[in-house]
C-alpha cells in the first residue's frame, strides 16, 4: 500500500504531500482542481511516459516519490530478477528535468521504465474511464475471468508451454526455409566442391612446385655451368684440387719452422678437403639436374590450375582453397543431414503443440467451470447497484492458440428487461459501465494480492441508495486492500476513513492545486457544499452530518 505520496512541480501541482489511510480514502474537490492530475503523477511511478509539458515550472525539476509498504506480497523474486535490493519499504521516484530527460529509481537504484511497469502491476490497480472502455475488449474479459477462476498456476504452465511451442515452430520454419534455400544452390556448391576435391590439393605444394619449375626452366644452363665447375675444380690437368694437392707438400716441408706456417698448412689442408667436398656435391647436383620437358609441362599445368582456382575463389594461397573445400564439404553434409534435422524438429514441434493444446484445454475447462458462477455473481451485484433487470452471459468459444490459451471469451450484457444480452461495448451506458466494472473489481479484489486499488470517478451516473451501496462495498474491499476513490458524490465522501480535498489556490501569480486532509467540521462543510452548493443551508449541513453519522 501507499504510505506516502510526494509530488513536486507537476502540472498544476507546485508541491503536494499526502499520507493515505491504509483503508478507504476519498478524494473530492472542485472540477478542474487537479484530482485526476494526481493520478497522472501516480502513473509516472508505475512506468508511464513522461512529458516536459507537464512541468509546473519550466526551469525546475519535477520529482514524484511514493513510499510503499510491500511486506507480505511475495515480491522478493521480482526484485532479485531486476538486481534490486529488497526491503519491506519500497521507495519509487521519478524525476523529469526541464530538458526532458526522465529518470526512475527504486530504493535509490536507477531502473528502466520496463522494470517500473513490472513492479507497478503488483502495487496498484487503477480504474479509470479508459479502463471502462477497456472492458469491451475480449482479451481483457478473458483476463478477468482467469483472475476470478483462480487458475494462475495453470495459466503460468500454459504460457510456458506456449512459448516452447512457438520456439519449436520457429525452429522448424527456419530449418524448412534453410532447406529450401540450400536446395537452390546445392548443385552449384557441389560443383565447386567436386572441382576443389578433384584438384587433390596439398598445403605446401605450390611453393615446392614453383621451386622445381625454376630448376626445370633453367636446367640446361645449370647443367652446363655445373659441368664447367666440375672441370675447373677436379677434372682438368690444372684443376683447383690438383693445384692444391701440389701446393700442400711445399707448406708441409716448412710448417715446423713457425706457428704461422703451421697454421697456414692447416688452413690449406682444410680448404682442400672443403673444395673436394664441394666438387663431389656439384657432380651429384649435375647428375640430378635433367632436361625433362614432360615434367616441366606437368608442373606448369598444375600451377596454372592452382592460380586459376585462386583467382576464381579470391584465395590468397592453396591453404585458403583447402579451407574453402572443407567448408563446402561441411555445408553439403548439412544439406544431406537437414532432412533428419527437419524430421527431429517436426517431432519436437508436434510434441510441444500437443502439450500446449492439452494445457489450453484444461484452461478452457476451468474457464467454462467458473464462467456461469462469475456471471451470476456479477448479475447479483449489479442488481444491488440499481441495474435490476441486468443480465450478463459469458460465452467461451474455440480460437487459435494464443499466449492466453485457445479460447475467445465474450461478455454479453443487457441492462433492460426483454432485451437480449449483446456485446458490452454496444449496449452499456456510462453509468452502467461504471457499476459493471465496479462489481467486477469488487469480485476480483479478494482474488488478487493487490495492495492498493484506485477508482477514478467510479460513481459516474449513480446517486442515492446505489451510491451508498457502492460505498459499503468499497469499505468491504478496504478491509483487505488500501482503496483510494476520486469522487464527486457526498455519499462517497462521507464513507471514507480519510477524506482529502483538492482545491485551487489563486493567491499567487499562478494558480496551483493543493490538497488537505479534512477533519470533523471541515468534512461536514465539504459534504454539505457537495449537496447544497458553495453556501449550503442548514438542511444540507444536517444531511452531511447524517451521512457522516455525527448527528
């Protein structure tokens, strides 16, 4: 319930504070004094969009703060999901800057409007003229029948099953579409894969082939040069090796005369060994180099194939081609396996749909079980509220599966004897609508854990004994819920545990809305004015006292 409400710089309200009673609160006041403006401010606490045009002063920040007692309403999990600190006392604040920036806080922690809305539905139920029109909606009618039926756990199970069903349906459709798309280009992908597969690619072959190509293309030149080297180093009469062999004994004979000569002898001996080794390898290399036109052409053809494939697929090298080949192979394998995936997805979809339909049927059975008792309870109440010949029927017919089940719920209403019930939106007047929605709210009050119920001019089109009956029903609701009712009827004003009066203060340059809690003689005068005008006579004052029970 609301412990306190503070509104600053909003619409006609410069500053307003109130501490409602935990039971029945009645708010009265002059037309246009700002009663409904308070509801707009409360709506901001529940996540409604902000508008800078609503600022009382354009150069100051608007701050709306509500302190709520949320103990006993099992909201811990909701706070945990939103990563908010939970406490028995919850402070919600909205701030609107002159620049238009809006911020929301729960217990001083910044939150999004979505979080406020999720929290707000557990804190307040606001009835307004808009909701009266909303009563004509089949979806809203279904929602209130579900609340009356008390099968919230079953509805939660169905919603979970429905989400699973829709997810399975989406997965099946995506696979089917994927299969259709894949079939269209599968032949082309198969052609590309076969081309790459038949190329028998190896990661390092291109560089190896390019090296071999260089040798084959210059084989004749290489062989001639190596032959001349062999001749110069080892095979001619005056070869390098022969020259060294003849020179080595000359140093050998004198190496003992100094260390330098010994060193030179060793170096010359080593040079001879190294040159002999080089000569042998040159001879071996000469033997390996062959003029092979066929091999040369094979390598050219192979490299041409690799270059062509690289250009075709915009690949940097053979490794990229291999990666592309493997990827195409995987995609083709998926195409081959997608029929199996589709079959599996279709089975999952069938099972999910079967489960959802089974729960939808249980929901439908429960709704039909409670529909007549709900209609009869409403009928009994609206007769007490002056619609003596009122009739209401609740029809339930099959519909496509939706987040709420597989039913179309319609409330059919007639306020007049001999007139067949028809859709509410076509037959109810404003006053009848108000009494009808009030009867429904009364019946649902004990079905939901709603801390605060707010009625905005629920008394439209009623008066006299009917108004007193509505007030008594409100008092019963207020035994378990905090009720706030904005009214223009004296019967309502007299029935509240607390009476707040909203008025315009014209003492400054700009008119402002103010509110004050009335006591004793103030209540008598306010109610008398509602009965007899601005200057009520003794009879109006006496009537006010009688309504208040103070005579």
